[in-house]
């Protein structure tokens, strides 16, 4: 998943241990604080249900404190030279990579993700801090040719103001850095509400930001189980200029509606229903490997996960057999067990959803090739599963599975693939496996998605814009576009020259 390199892993003294980075207070205005109401909630390991830590269950008063702190810090942070902000972000990046092992262990414990995947996510997340540290110095404006002789026109970009971010549990590290990195680089300040399932990764990042020298009030973390109440404050408060949200389309719509009266800037990365299309001419082994990467990463709990695998009829049986062979090698288990590739689902609700979707598919004619039931380990583990004879009428054809279930749909030709793939309200990611260059271009142009992977199962990069269309939202994270989301355009006309 990640390609970022650790700049100084040999510097053991620079790395903290788990206990140092497991924080049990919210981070507001540069201080570690309990909730004003003194309430806490437990963070548990989905692999065994054990309690890792208890963190503050913050309320409205705590969120308002964070907003005031971010507002007070904004003028000075915005006034720093871009290089000064960049240098602080680079220090943060270095500290993240020096503590990659510790951050990955924390992430694995609260999320259940296998440690190898967690290590990759931390490096991937860090890459956004590094990328946007560099972009801070490249927020270029432009001059526009004058429309009269004694005038000059200049267009600049400047920080939009105080921002808020609401992030999901499936990528507890990277979903934060993709939002906080560009916001801080642009000169904005930030209030973060991480998910109740995985707040420890957010607090650990805040601890390293503090160690890097990010000034107080610039980055605030409010932990809570009161998601609706805190979300309402962040989306309605007049001092917040922008809200960035990653999560379900249903919640995204509600937050957008709440932002409307104050005309907040909004970025939404919402649900997906990614088609993964394999043509007869595809490299079979490469297509299977790409499908494995896309479908089973994080136990299938990703928004760009291959949700519908379309296989052309001429290769359908061979692809199924090869995928079965590969899935049979997958090991289900706890994050720290050797060779594990499938961890637990995040909670009981997620497990029940997968069970219900598979049961519905079976009643409508799907054939279980392997798996199809909770794992013998019990708890929140579900067997990696392959279903054939999948049909559009099955609920999983229109619903994010968010589990390790690969449903295979046959298709006839290119037109049939396009029709089926685009038959959804979502438009986040799509994948195509083919060795026909013309077909690859045609598919990339005709598929109604914000991200297209051609012969690739892993598509995210800090240097490229990530985001969707239709009911998958709008706005982009990563690339040049990622920092522009946190800026306003200003036009200045100099007359009388």
C-alpha cells in the first residue's frame, strides 16, 4: 500500500514505546485534557474484545473549547512563512516514521488490521504529511493579462480558515493525515473528531505533532461517542469555515445539510460500490493478484474495495479457480500472528451485515465456492469468501459489503461490462484488467468513477487526487488538488498605475 521510506529508523532513541503514545486525554489548545463531563469510553481490540484504554467522551463544551483554540491560533499560523509551516510538517513526518512500529501496533490493536498492513498504512499516512509539507511552498497564484493599460490583475490562494475533520475507523492513521496535512500546510487550523472505534491513532499523531513543535491550537483532537452532537457543532458553528468528512453517504448528506445555512466549504468522501472488471485478454495471474489486493485488504473494509467483480465469460471459470487457489492460502487471525492476512471485522454490526448479505445472495442463487460463514475462531472473524453466479438482484450488488467476500458476476462484452459497472448511484473507484490499450482508454473514459485503476489493485497515492462523483461525494484528497481544497481564491486589481 505504501511506498514512503523511513528516514531514520536506525535512531532508536527517537522512537517512543506504546505506552508513551497511547494517550488517554483529548488534545485541545496544546494540552492533554479530560472531558469536562469527566466521562470516558473504552477502546477495545476487535480481535478479542479486550480493553486497550479509556479515553475522554467529550461533549459540546469540549468541542467549543477546541473551536475557540483553533480560531485563536489561526492568525499566527496563517502568518508563518510557507517554509516555516513546511519545516514543522517535515519534523512531524520524521517523527511519524521514527515511530512507525509503535503507531502500527496501536493501529492494529484498535482496528484489528494485520500488523504488516498497519505498518504500510502508517507509512502511507506519513507520505501525505511529507507531500503537503512540500506543497506548502508551492501554493502559487498567477498574474492575469490586464484588461486596461493602467491596471494589473493578481490571483492568489490563501487559507480558508478554521477547519474540522471527521474521519472513519477503517484507516485510523491515513484518513487523518490526508486531511490534516493539507489543511496545516495551507495555513488552516484543525479540529479533528476521530471515530469512537479507533481514537488512539489520532491521539498518537497529535502527540507527535506536539513533539514536532506544531503550536498549540493548530491541531486539536476531540474524542467522543456523541458523534451526532459533535458533528452538528462542527457543521453549524459559525467560526468553522470548512468541514471534511469521510464516511457513509447517509451521514455525508446530513452533514452537508447542516453546513448549508452557514455556507461552509465541504469535502465529502462517501460510500463506494467499486466494479472490478476482468476481460478475457487480461493477464490472469496479475488480475487475480490485483483482485486480492483490492478485495481483501483490511478484510474488505475499504471504500475503494472491489465490491462487484465482473469476469468475462471466456475466462470466468479459470479466474474463479485461480482466485480460489489464492484465497485458500489466506490466514485469518489476530494482528500480531505470523502470516495473517485477514483480521476481524470492526464490530458486531459489521459482522451481521456481512452475514445478512451472504445469506441474501445464497437465497437468490449464488454459489459459495469457499467460506460463506463466520470463522471457526469465533468473535468478529469471518471466513474469506468467494461467491459465483452473482446477480444484480442481490443486495450486495448495490450495497458496500465491507467484509472479505468476493462476489463474481459474469459479463458478455465491453458494452455489457460498462452497463453493469455504471448501474449504481456511487462513483468512487473502478478497476479494469486488460492488455488491450484501446480498451483500457475506452473503459477509463466511459466508467463513471472518480478513480480508475487499470491493471492495478492498489490505486491510492499522496501525489494523486483521491475522490469520487455522484453519491460518492466531491472534493479531492492528495495531489495538487488536495491542498487547494483548503484555500480560497483572491483576486486583486491594482489600478491607477
